[in-house]
C-alpha cells in the first residue's frame, strides 16, 4: 500500500501554541494571522516570487481570536457574515451549542456594555463570548411608570439588560444585573423577540401590579462574582482598535469598511441616545443604519421614506424621525470648523428652517471677533436669514 495517502487529520480550532491561561483585556492580545503591519495586508501571505497573484475575486481571509468569557483556551474563528453565524463558529470552536452564547464583548472578558459586540468588529479585536449561567425568577412590583431598564439584543433572538438606572425600581432589586437575559415576562416567552418589543411590553405593564421576570445571567469568571454594574454610558461608539471594521449585516454578506468618520461617530451616539429616550433601547447598529440612511438625504421627507423602506417594522413616530434628522444635522455642523461653517451657504428649501434654527443657536454663542468678514447666509426668509439680521443688528 502506498505511503502518505492516509486521511488528513482535521486541524483543531483551538490555539495550541499560545498560553493556556485565558487572555484578559489589557494584556498582550495577539493580532491576526497573516497581517503585515503595513497598509491592508490582511489574510494569508502573498504569493511566492515567480508565481502569479491569486484571482482578485478571492476575498481576504479574516481570522479572529476568541475565548469564553469565564475562561477557556484561545480559539480561532473565521468565515461568518452575521451574528448567528458568529455564534455557530464559536460553538464549533469550543464544542458548545450556539444557543448557549448570550452575547459577546470586545477586548474584555467583563460584562461591559460599552464593549458590546454590535454590528461591527475591529479587524484586530479579540472576541469574548458570554454563555448562559444561572437561571433566576424575580417578582417585581411596578410602583412607577418607568422601571429604569434599557434593553438591547444580540441580533440572534436574545434580549438582555444593557443598563439599570441608579435609584430606579430595578436598581433596588440586587439579584437583577446588567447582562441578564430576559427569558419571559409573566410567562410570556421572549426568545426570538427584538429589544424594542421587550421594552414595549415592559412599558405597557400596568402600574401598581406585580409581574414575574424569568432571567438568565451570564456565566461568570471567579473575579466577576458578586459584581454589579449599572451599565455606565459610553463616551462614544466602540468600534474597536483595528485599522478597519468587519460590518455584520442581517441581510447580505459581511463587508470590510473603514473606521467611521468623526461625523458618523457623533451622529451614531446622538441617535443611540434618542433610541434610549424614546424606546428604552440602545442599539449602535440600528443607530448606524439610520445615520447611513440619513446622511445624504436632502430633507426629512426623503429620510422618512428611506426609514420606511429599510426599517419599516419599527414604525417610528414622526416626532422621533424629525428628532433623528435634527441629530444628524447637528452632528454635521458640529464637525465643521468655524471657518467652514461661515462659508457654508444654506440653500433655500423645505428644511431651511431646521438648519436656520441650528445656525441661529450657534450665532448666539459667538463673539463679534469670531465671525469672518463677508458672512452670507442665503436662506430667503428662513430662520437663519433672520438670525443673521438680528446678529448683525446687535453686534
């Protein structure tokens, strides 16, 4: 029998030549395999000298390092386009059912909602998977309209607590924590529900009545036992430290994109704040989608139509849509330099009063010396034009 024709052994998805101890945030997290350190060298090594280059249709091979948050060896995963596929790859790497994965954090094993994996992963981010731990059932008396909860979801059917407001009803119940998955409310199963559906159900519970929450908390490492976090507000959208990001989409393949601009980061943060105040949810991926839909639109009507086409299931109220439109406009203006702001000509249109109001607010904050000569705002009879007249009259 010829030698060397035996069956090839399948490679383990776990990393064997790295330390067995779990890597924690702040330590030397390994980078991606095959990355050069110079411009866009993602994937495997380039073709050897003298060989033709690979076809341009071949996509780069993106390999991410991952661990279970409560402690495990390091695994490598690749070839996923959305959150469900990511969880399947994690399950395959560690020999667990994908349904056991509750959510993932980036570059920390802690239940840190500011580092929650959403729709984007930095190309050098280290993924920590949080799996199901202890189940618990809690009776809650709704003595106020607001429970003090902010809900998010993992994009794969699990809604969980992202923030607990200090001093709220839920804050007083010590067994309920940030990161707890909401399994059911009064026996109504919520597996498969989106975060806004869960938030609406909690909001509609009658005041002065007791309801029952069934929860599952993430399995904790030893150093996380007895910790409780209120879920501090993020200072900005966390998009990783890699040179680009892998954008996960619910429909279509994942794409490698540049890091968001300063305008996009500020706009996403503002829209995410509006989602929390209107709907009791935080979802940076949803906020990013709304900013992407609105950044090139000329007026609120075009923006509303784009939202209906892409995100019609949310049925956003008109007031919320206008506030989001205003937040995107605010973010655009705030990222302009002072000089550029005053050379920006506002064309007269249906939306000029909105921009006029924004410019009016900015003008009231400026000193006479801050305004370059030749200020012209072409807005017809818009608020901005009137504001400019008022400003010139008083200065």
